[in-house]
């Protein structure tokens, strides 16, 4: 038996060590969550699609080569009549007729077209697709921010609930000890039955609180697992969100936020559309070259297959179009102004939200300092009232209130620390300051 115990201890130690080894960091869980997210994968696909559009827009500047095959049937063909010449006693040339072309016409051609000058339309269209690619990248970053915030917040929600449950269980333990003492004293006739009933009532209330907290904890566990494939208890404790001052947060927000970049890129697109609108009303030049093999060929009097080449340049000059260019540019200018107004409103909204968050964070830190003092006071108060109750100088209800107050402040301290972390997460998400996962 003595030999079995050491082996059991070793086995238990190894089992606990293996379980501890399985724990991962919150950063790893977030990476797994991003890998699992279908919406985040779709943002990557949208970004890849935009990249392919950039490649396609570049190809619009290159030549195009096409093959054509035509067949045409004519029931009648043109006939050219040459009258005869007759000089008496000298020469006599009979008249002749020549058929131009054939009834069955065939033409096979290889056509090449090359834009030479488009008024900057093709260049600006390519730049516009590059900007749209940057837009998709911004949308992906916003989606990442949302997922990261949700995973982090849910993780801290879990520990807030666990902290509340820990406080309730601690109170429950104290109430059970107090209830047992009262039961013994009641049997000896030293306390009133009302004291015992009040204590049991408080004990039942803690049972109900534990059940409610267990349900809330289980829901958060399921939500967290759905997001990243792990349960909160598999994640190592000790994660702290990066903290920065309000001025640093505002500076980072104005320099790097994807929404601000998106609005700027949308403005860039509208500016490029203005240039494209102008380019459409400038002259355009296109070159072409064609290699034909047909029957008849270029000579209608020849009824055999022939090979020939032709090429040239096409110049197109818009002359009058009811001043549509000016109208299109005016519409685009109005849309640019709308984007500017939207940008100003967004900055005001974020600045206001940051003010509120930093104000709440400051208040929580002040409250934390007060609660540290209250914990000491309530602990001393509970000890004093326990002695006063034993001396029958206060009621059992007063002692229970003191006991509950001590546990309440312990729970509040843990919760405030976690709430401060959640506010830091919210601030970093608001300014789009998330680590590269």
C-alpha cells in the first residue's frame, strides 16, 4: 500500500502537468477565432478579388487580338460590260463581260487593336481599382477588430461571472458555518429561532445566486467556444490589454483608423472618376492591324483565295454632348462634400465616445481605491459584529449584513479590475489598435 501511494501521486502530478500544458494564451485563441470566422475569410476573398481587378484593369491598356470568320452569300454579283471594237477591214474585237466577285464570299481575319491615347481614362481606371483594393483591406481590418474585441470581451465576461460566483460561494461557506453554530445554540435554547431562519433564508438565497451564475457562465462558455474553438478555462490568465493615454489614442485614431482611410479612399475614387469623366471628352486614338485570308480577296476580279494585310489609326473627337462632362463633375463634387461631412461626424462621434470611456476608466480607478479601503473596513466590521452578536448586543440580521458586506466588496474589487481591462479593450478597438494576430 505504501508503494502504491507514491505512484498515484506521480500519476496525478503528471496528469495535472499535462492539463496545464494544454492551456493556451488568449492571443492564440484569437488567432484560431480569426481562422474559424467565415466573415473574416470572405474579407480576404474580397481583397483577393480586388487584386485580380487591378491586374485586369492593367490589361485594358494592352493590345487585343481576335479572330473573325465570315461567310456571305450573294444571289447576284456585279457584272462589268466592255463593248466590242470593230474597225472595218482593220480589226474586230468582240465585247466582253466580267463578273466582279463570287456568289459565295469567305473571309478569315486576325485583328489586332491597340489603344494609343485615351485621355488618361485607362490609367485612371487602373488607379481606381488599386484604391478599391485598399478599401477591401480596410474592411478586412474592421472585421478583424470586431472579432478580436468580441473574443476578448467574452473572455473577461467569463472571469467577471466566475469572480461573482467565487464571492457567493465564499459567503455561502461562512453562512453554512454560522448556520451550524446557530443550530447547535438553538438546540441548547441559547438563540431565537428567527435568527436560525434568517440565516437559512440567506443561505438559500446564495444557492439561487449560484444556480443563476452557473447558467450565465455556461452561456458565456458556449459563446466563447463557438467563436474560437476553445473554452475560457483553457486560456491562461494574466492577459492585460495594452494601455495608452487619451492623447495617444486620439493621435493613433486620426492616423490609422480604417474608416478614416476608407473615407479618404472613397474620395480618391471620386477624384479619379472626375478625371475619367474629363478623359471621355478628349480625343482618343486607337491603332489597328488586320490580316485577311478571303475569297475573293481584295481584288474582286480574282475568284481564288488570297492573303492580304491592312492597318491604320482611328481618331475619335467628341464635338458636342450637351455639356455632360461638367454635369458629371458637379455630381462628383457634391459626393466629395458628403464624404467630408461624414468624416467630420465620425471623428466627433469617436472623440465623444473616447471621452466617455476615459471618464469611466478614471471613475473605476477611483472606485477601486475606495473599495480597497472598504474591504479593510468591512473585514474589521464583520469581526466586531461577530463578537457583538455573541454578546447579544446586536441582532443576527445586523451580523449577516456585515458578513455579506465583506464578501460584496471582495467581489467588487475583482470585477472592477476586469471591467477596467474591458474598457481598455473597447478603447483599442475604437481606435482600431489591435495586435497583428
